[in-house]
C-alpha cells in the first residue's frame, strides 16, 4: 500500500476478518463474494487472482498501480474528488 499509494494511506488501511463491519465507499478484495454480519454500503472491486478469474460482473483491479484509473470510475464524477495519492 505504501509503495503504490504513499505513507499517508497506511493509517487508513484496515485489515479484518469480517469486512462487512467496515464502512466506506469501495472495498478492494480478492474474495469473489464478501459475506459477514452487517449489511454493506460499499462497492466491491475484485482484486484479480487466478482463482477468481471466472467471476463476471464485477469491476477488477489486477495491480495496486491501477487504483487511479479504476477507483474514480467506480465512484463516478462526484465521488472521485475525494481520491488522492496523499490523504489529508
């Protein structure tokens, strides 16, 4: 994360078993179907892996270097203003 997005993003990184407890606009995850104990509001972007390549209908990222192209497109024109390489 630090290599591709910068050190400011390390404090915004969340690692958890049940990702449905995390609030946000986008979840980037390699698991094709994210399930858990809470309803989700985020959009799931599938991080490409060999075992999930047959999954269809989801936006994909195959490398963290693609975030600037993929994530703003997922959020749309209004939400993209909040995405920057250096969070404030």
